[in-house]
C-alpha cells in the first residue's frame, strides 16, 4: 500500500489497526505451523535417508539378477516365468493429515511368496529365476515403504516452503507497510488538529481585535 | 488397490516376476505419457512406479502433478528421482543441507 493512496481519516486508521491486529495473529499462527511442520519433517528425515539408500541397493541387485536370469534362461524363458506368476501384492492406501498436509499411509499384503506360490513350474526353470523373483519381491517391499516416506517428505517440504514464504511476506512486507500507513495517518491527523487549533486561535485573536 | 509399473519392457519384466499385473510397456514418450495419464485417472492404483530417467523426460507440469499426487503415490527408482533431488528440496525449503 503506497502512502499516497492512504486517506488520512479516523475511520481509515481504525480499519488499519484492525488489519494490523489480524495480520499479526495470522503471522503468529503461521509461524507456529511452520515450526510444527519442521518438527514433523525431522521425524521422517532419518527414515527417508535410509529408505532411499536401501531402495537403490535393492534396485541394483534386482537389475543385476534379471540380467543374469536373461543370460541363463534367455529372454523368452524369463518372460514365460514372469507371465505365469499369479498372486498380486495388494495394498491399502489411506490418507493422513499432518497440519493440513495430506500424506499417504500405505499398508500392504504379503509381497514375498514361497516357491510353490509363484505359479511357474519348478522343473522347467532354474534357481536363477527364483532368486530374481525374490530380489524383485524385496524391491517391491522397499518401494511400498519408500513411496509413503518420500511422498510425505516431498509434500511436507512444499508446505514448509509455502508457509515460510507467507510468514516472511507478513513479517517483512504486509505488517511493516500497514504500520507505516497507520503512523502516517496518526501524524497527519495530529497535524490537522494543530492546524485547526492555530486557525481557531487566529480567528479568536482577529475577533478580539475587531471588538476592541 | 494395486501397484502399477510404467517403463520400457526390460524395466517392467522383473516386476511381473514379483507378481505385479498392472505393468505398462512404453518405449515411446507419447505412449509413456498416455499410460501415466490413464493411471492417474484410475481409482484402483495405489502406487505408480517409474524409472528415474523416464521421470526426467516428462514435462515439468506432469512431473509436478506426479510428485504432488497422493492417490496414486508416485515413486521413481534407479538413479536420481527426477526433477529436483531431495537434497535440493531440503536446502530450498529449510535453508540447511540436512541430507548428509
């Protein structure tokens, strides 16, 4: 709000005071929200670090195993085994609310399967296929864990950034400008009052002179 | 709910071995975007798995949608997770490099 747009009236001053009060209240609440979000973020940070590392490790292992399986069994052999797997891992996706940030909460059914549950024939395939399937089952288990943690982290970080921006805007832009405008009106009103007093004194002096 | 995997045929093959049925092979970029859009619209998919390098090829707008999405929750694996790394995000949001 530029100072030239401010009308130096008492009603404007009252309105500005109300706005300042509201902005300060909003600022305090947002500051508390930001601190709360950072605390929540610290809770998931350690988990996220570990999960990214172990996810990468398991992915590398799985890629390595499928390359070996392709070499041993041939691409068609691996594909045939893959197509015969029947049991699908089921997950339940719920949504959790952390200070207004919606984050996922994932639960899953058993991902790892026994040899006989996989669906492909044991005689027609080699142990490499079993090991590859195990490696991928472990990877899927880790993905389910990491998906929840990483999305929570990303959303929390976005919200922290937004809240921080709002807090800073209120602290360094909105509240100082409103305060400046209110000070300007106060000074202008005082000035007008002094002018009025001076004018009255002048009139009084003139009328006294005329009477004499 | 199920898990879906989108990527080239080599990437999705292993996931089929782990029992994931909703695998979508996409060797061209247009096909890839098409599959992702379909998955984003379906209610029965809880997690969408992509390859980090594929994620990087997506348009920034779609990437942001995927990163923000909760249902389905999207995860990129292998290499960088695509877009801003977690380290960069933390630095930008908190102001300190806590990813050490």
